[in-house]
C-alpha cells in the first residue's frame, strides 16, 4: 500500500508511542482488576469465597507453565505488534487470530514490522479482530440453539481442530520470501534459516530423549514421552530467538544476505 | 447454592456484560487513537478501511474454532463465563485445563457435584493462571519497542532484516514438529502452503489486488476444509 509522501523508513513519533504505551498499560491494569474483581464480587454476593490457600494450590501449577510462556509471548510479539501487544494480550487468542491478522494487515499494507506504520496498522487490525470475535461470540449465545447443530457437526469440529496447521501452512512460505515489506528486499535470506531449521528438527527428533534427560516428561506426568515441542514451545522459541537473530546478523555482516532499500521518491 | 446456579445467575451475567463493555470500549478507544495517527502520518481512509475489511474477513475463519470452543466450554463454565473467557486472554484448552485443576484442588469430580464456592474458585484460578503475560508486558514491552526503534535509526537495513527474525523463529518452532509424522495436520499444513504458493502467480498475472488482500484467508480456509478430506482418507 502506498502512503501519501511516504518516507523510505517511516519516522517514529515518540509522543504517540508514549501515549499508546500509557493507554496499553492502563488497559492491562483495568483488565487485571476486572478479572480479579469479578470472582471477588460474586464470592462476596454468594457468600462463597474460597480460601487463598485453595486458590494458590490450583493457580501455582498454571503459573509455572504460563508465566514463562507469557514472557516469551511478550518478547517475540512486541517487535511485531508494537504497543498493540497490550490489546492483543488482553483480548487473547494471539497465535491463532491476532498474530496472523496483524501479519496479514502488515503484508497487504506493504510495510515492515517494527515501524510506526506497522504499529498503527497492527492496532487497527487487532482491534477489528477483537470486536469481531466479541460480536460473533455474543451472536453465538443469542443464536446458540440454531447454531449448535452446525458448530457441533463432525466436519466443522475436524476443520476447527486443524486451525493451527492450516494457519502455519498459509504463512510459512513468507518466512523464506525475500520481500520484507515497504519495498525492502533481502536476497539470500533463506541461508540464515538452514541452521535454525536443522536445530529445531534435531530437538524434535530427540524430543523423548531430551525430555527424559531434563526430567521434563515426569514434571508434566508424561514419563517417556517427548514434551519439549508440545508442552514447552514457548521455551524453545525463547532459546531460538537469539540463534535465528545472530545467525542472520552474522550472514548479513559477512555480505551473504543483501538488503535493498527502495529508492527515495 | 450449586455451581450451575452460580454459573447461570443474573449477577454473573451482569458482571460479564460489564466486563465485555470494558473490552469493547478499550478496543474502540485504542483503534480510534491509531486511526487518527494513521491519518496524520499520511494514510487515507480508503487504505485504512481496506485494512479493516481484510482483517474482518481473516478473523472469520479462526473465529469458527472459537465458536466451536463455546460449545465445549459452556457445559463446564456456563454461558456467561464462557462468553467472558472467549472475549479475553486465554483459549479453550487453557480454560478447560484450569477448570479441571481448580475442581481437582477442591476434591470435586465434576460440576454437577460442585457448589458456588467451586465456581468462584474456577473463575479466580482462570484469571490468575493466565495473567503473567499481561503483567510482564507492562514491565518490558515499551523497552523492547524502544530497542527496536533504536536499531532502526542506527542501521535501517539490518533493522528490517532483524525484525523479520521474530516471525520466522515462531514459524520455524511451531511448524517443524508437524513434519515428523504423516498426519491430517501435516497434510493440512502442506495444503495451506500449496494454495498460498499457487495464488502468487495468479495474483501477479491477473493483478487482482483484492485477491492479494485475501490470499492468507483463502489459503487457510481451503486448508481447514481439506482437513476433513484428509481425515476420511487416512481413517
């Protein structure tokens, strides 16, 4: 998408960025208060407040798994989404919805991730996706009786269960493309992916052995099973980020990957 | 009061409606600010409407899976809490897992035996267990974004390439495991990639800009539909 008077690398506006981060943080604070306040209000009204010990007993196992993966999510989504990451996290369904929707919006707008352009476009795309989901779930409740036969059909359930591979299939070839958006082209980019691909393939192949060696299989009650790629992909992404980043940087510095910026107009 | 009485209580509905109003308000406010900023930096309303239209159409396909999730959640959580949980952070698998852990902690086998206290426990545990990423985002998201912008100012070439590594890493880690077993999931993934590849020359030759805007959605929808065929072939 060509913007009016578009500079080669779009400028950033610190004031707007600061305002969006303030709004995002306030939004997160409000969402946390709501999420905690709801059960508290109901518990008080029903005179049915559970003990703090019982809440912690059930919440700690979840926190052990979801805090590290939450850290990973913030680490790899923020460079792509900018300050829209707050809205995406509050409204959830990131990997199967917000991320591809934002990726699609960045792609059709022909801009690069990590720019102010990507920031505003991501925000509009993530907001649209959130509103549509809220509207659809609301409509689903209103129309639950007529919709139930359709949404519980075996074919619909099968298609829904395969939403992740369908999504990754539709997106995966973009990882090898030389077009980085905004008219920026990276020739030889595929070279930087070979080592990370082999490394992840190796971890997947030896998943059972590595899981047993690190006692991760017993930790999640699946002794003898490979659990690294199925239960802890967030950890693998955290470990792979510097591998992919620095492999790419090394090849770029050695001149094996060439970047061509669009000419100024 | 039983678990299901609490789950379907008018107050539970009222609180959930208030929460959803907050989410809608926050989203609209966020979008409005970004929309204004986009116009300031040179985008036209037509270009922004195109982003909205394409994002809306792309949302519809994964949203089917979310709606299917509603019918999985509603028997355990009741209608209002399912409505709330599908509108905020989390996903169907997480919600079911959290409900199961919370009920186990109470020594209750299923919701039919549970009381309102267990319902409040389930609601609390679901909220606390998933909010790590939100808290972490408040602490580090701005620092990460500032770092990204600094690299861009120093070396725009490397910045463009370096930024692409984040998406690439996620795709590599999540995609590779599918290739280790011939399954419906693998065939679905390959179908999605094949359709997306096949659409490229069509878009280039016909110059159909709208097709480019919807190519991801078309690839994904075709792949999901193909999973039904692969399931029956592999059965």
